[in-house]
């Protein structure tokens, strides 16, 4: 059985929102705690949370991004390194997507095939999680801009991508309007 680690990227400053997103509370639960639970309940082990200094994490190994202003790629690099050599794949979610649930993670993790990339598809839209081997994550990092993840690799290696239909909502909470819209649902 494959060992698939789960990582939540949660070190961003939330500059467009005006505050870090990891600490936002939605439905009585902090987004960071929700993301860790989603990965755990989706079948990932070990669990990694890449966070800003001073952020408490329960249920996952906290990896501090000392310079999160470098962008998402810096957090992804830390997650891939923290996953270590003993995992077959790494499933990555972003902290600001409260509509991504454990069912979506479980579906992508279950669908993942060694040497390939499993990515959740919500209707016609791709979203998280993205599951691939650490080697492919390293290839993605080599192609990514400072605030990017796997997008360039997914385009360049479309032949490796398996889109996995999932339920949920891939909307992210980037702005105050996004947050108000989500809370108004």
C-alpha cells in the first residue's frame, strides 16, 4: 500500500485579504485545523503544515517558512523536503479552500498511480488536492515561478495527469469579498 503524505500550505500573509488565512475561523473551525483534518480523514500520513512563525498546529508536523514573502513555491519546497524519502507521494492542499473536503482528498489519493499525477476536478474546474511523487513535485518546483506550484508541470506533462472527479467547492478565499461570500452561503 502506498504511503501518501499530506501537506497544507498555510504560510501566506493573506495580503489581499488583509490578514493571514490560516487563522481564519469558518463554521467554528480555524482553516488550518480544518485542512489538517481533511488530509488526515482523506487518508494521508504523515501530515505536514507549512506555516508562518508563531502559528500553532495540532495533528501535523509544523514546518515554519521563515520567509513566506518569497511566495507559495517556497512553502511547497519546504513541504516536499519535510515529506522525506519514505513516502511514495505527497497530496497538497491550500489552507484557503474550505470547500475541499476529506472525500475529495480520499478520491485523489485512491486514484493516484505511481509515476502519474492525480488532481481533483470539480465539475469542469481543476482544484486541490494534487497528488504526485516527491520527484515530480521537485520537477514542478524547478518549473514554477515564485508564487506558483504545479501549474507549469501540469501543462508540460499533461500526458501524466489523471483528473479525478470529486465533490466540493474549489473556491479560495483570497479577498474580503470572497470571505463574505463564503460566510453568506
